[in-house]
C-alpha cells in the first residue's frame, strides 16, 4: 500500500518509537499495558534509564564528507544489518496473539535477531520452526537444575547458537501496578476490566481465539488456567536467591556455543563472568522492573566496558527510544544494543510488521545521527564523540551564547 493510500485510509504508520508507544497504548486494555510499560516500586530506575541519555551531548563536526554509513555489525559469526537486537521479553502473546513468532519474524525482516525469552508464550521449538534464521535463546537459571538443563538441551536441539543467561532475578521485582490492575496470581477480572477488554475488540479477539497467555516452555497448554499455572510455576522457580557463580559455571559447561550473562551492573561481576568463560555481558537493570533505585544501565555501561570490553562483547540494554541513544551507548563502549519495550510497542500496534518498522526507524535514526555528527563510521565511535552535559567548557559556551 502506498503512503498516499495509508493517509487516505487513516492508517498511516507511526514514524517514531514514541508514536508506536502511543498506538500500542490505545490498542490494549490497561491490565496489559501496565505489564508492558510498568516497572518496580516507584519507577525511579525506569525513569533514570531514559534520563541518563540526556546527560550527554553529541559532538558535532562539519564538512567531513561522510554521507553514507554502513551499520553492519558482526556478532558471534553473524552479520546483522544494524547494531540492535530484540531483548528477551516474556508474555508477548498477551500483547499480541502472534507473540514471539511475530517478534522473531519482525527482527529477521529488519536484518537482526530476537533473543527468545524462556518465559515466552511460544515454545523454543515453535519459534525455531517458524523462523528463517537462527535466533538467540535467553535462559532464566531456574531453581530446578533439571528444568534448567532440559531447556538448554531443547534450545541446542532447536538450533539456537547463542545463549543469554539472565541473573538479576533472585526474587521477582515489586511491580505494584500489575497487581493493582489485576495481574496478580491468580488474575482478577472485574466487570470494569472485562469492559475495558471489550473496548479493544481486535486485542480481545486474538486473546480469546488463540489464548497465547501461558508460558509454553513450562506448560504445554493455552488459556487463562494454563497461564496462571505456568506463572505460579515461574514465580516458584525464579525465587532463587541462593544461586551463585558455581551455578553459572555449571551452565557454562552445559552450553557449547557462545554464552552471555545478562543483568550485570558492576565491573567486578563482569570480571567474574569473564573469568568463568562468558563470551559477553549484557549491561542491564531489567528495564527498571527489578531493583528500583538501581543506577541507570547507561551509567553502568562505561565502567564495565572499560574493564572487560577488550576481551568480550558488551551489549547494552536499558531505555533506548531513539537511534541517537544507540549512538551514545556505542560511544560508551557497547558493541550493540537491545530493545525490549520498543519492540513490544511495534508488536502490539502492527504485529511482525510493527516490530520490523520500529527497528528500521532506529536504523534510519542512527544513520542520520552519524551523518549530522560528521562521524566517519560506526566503528569510529568512542567517548571522544560525547560531551558531558555538565562539562565546564559546555557551561561556558552556553553562557557565551
């Protein structure tokens, strides 16, 4: 369909991640939106993830003659079209009935990959069968080592080449908004919430027709009852405060391919992970959904990249909404970035096409940002291309202006 046809039909697609966010908010009931866009406690860390980008100015050079930029990024032997992957996000089928399959296809269409959550509403095998390329697999270190081992083996058999172990959930974060709006265990449906669902007929049809609300790697069934049972099982299995580095070493031994550790916010932890054989670290505070009051992911990125970035791949996850955010993360040492909520906004609004569109928007914004900065290439980005917002020379220039 042409752009003119979209305009005449009133269906013009959003042109920014924030545009997709607004479209997504209109498309789902409040109960679902609270899960997608909410965070722990007072949402302090969620806000900090976004605010942190505003503390850096981009350096701008002119007349550099650099009009074209190749965003191709090599990760674990694969060539990606841009330095962005889709982060693991659970319960995608609650947002859109096509869930993880649509996210995987959208990522492929944009030339990148999904890191499939082990808390997905499509199973490891379902996503692998529907995909055209090998994606990555995210593993929670469950309380039951037999369950953990079985998921690792299923991912291996299904052709996933890289595994990402999430380690920042020794207890589930206090997401009061989810409980307040009915997403407790079990979910609480009131007449008002049922009415809200009915006011979103497209979402309601997909929900009732396909029932993609259970964690299919834990319970091989659909529907609310199966969803509740799988969520209860997940909660029991994720309360694993006793897990330690020996458990991570065991997981390293079980997986022959590249292995990353996600949820690292301290350089000493990054160092320990590397010493135990991690091929990469993902600097992440779980999108503010776990420890509220933790530093922003961007604040943690620089020290971690300085410590281990010359030995392993460093990925960044936390608050990206613009291509310029990706550029700033690259300047601070990230090899590539993950987007979670941004991709889900696209999924809710337009399914696989929305995921692909969000990623393409970010890619276009990265190219535009590099061109306006006068950067020769993506590989040239380092801290010299950033100016701290409170730098003395910047304050002087502002005052003089």
